[in-house]
C-alpha cells in the first residue's frame, strides 16, 4: 500500500504543476479560466506521465488485456486532450468572452460546439476512470 501511495503522490506533481502554470499564464495574459479546458489539461499532463512511465502505470490498469497497449492508449488520449485544450483556449473561450462582454448570442452551431466540448470532457474523464480502475476505488 505504501508503494502505491508514494507512486501516486510523486506522479501527481506534474499534473498539479501544469494546472498552476496554466492558471498563472491565464491570469498574466488576462484570459478567462474555464473548468473544462483546465480539467482537460490536467488529464493531458497525467497522460503524458502515463505514456512516459507506462511500465510503472501498468499495475494500476484494471483490465489485463489493456496493460500491454497502455503506451498506445495514453498517447491517443494525450493527443486528443491537447487538441481539445487548444480548441477551447483559441476558439471557444474567446467567443464566450465576447458574449460575456455584451456581444451577440450564438446560434445553434455555436451551442452545438459547447455541447460537444462538455461531452468531450465527460468522455475523457470517463476513459481515465475506466482505464485506471478508479471506479473500483470509489
């Protein structure tokens, strides 16, 4: 039990540092902070660690058949999470900021983008919980 706690404590540092750097960067550049994009960035940092240290993460994989494919799976999750974060920060968030400052409300297309973004964050979170077996802990 002690080894797994030490493992998770040491490997949680990079995702937390990524989140703090993101907040400081956004505050410095006066960008709005959004929960969805920032959560995706935390998962991105976690995927980065899981890809680099896949042999250390494999014992935490709930499904035996997925253990050997962990680097491939986490690399795919890494790319998807980064693309989503870039989309949110450079496309979705500036548009939301415009609306907050009295701009024109969006139509159906823009609303669909918001629903898609929320859906991606939910699916990405579910994939992490399912892959690493957190559902069995909780």
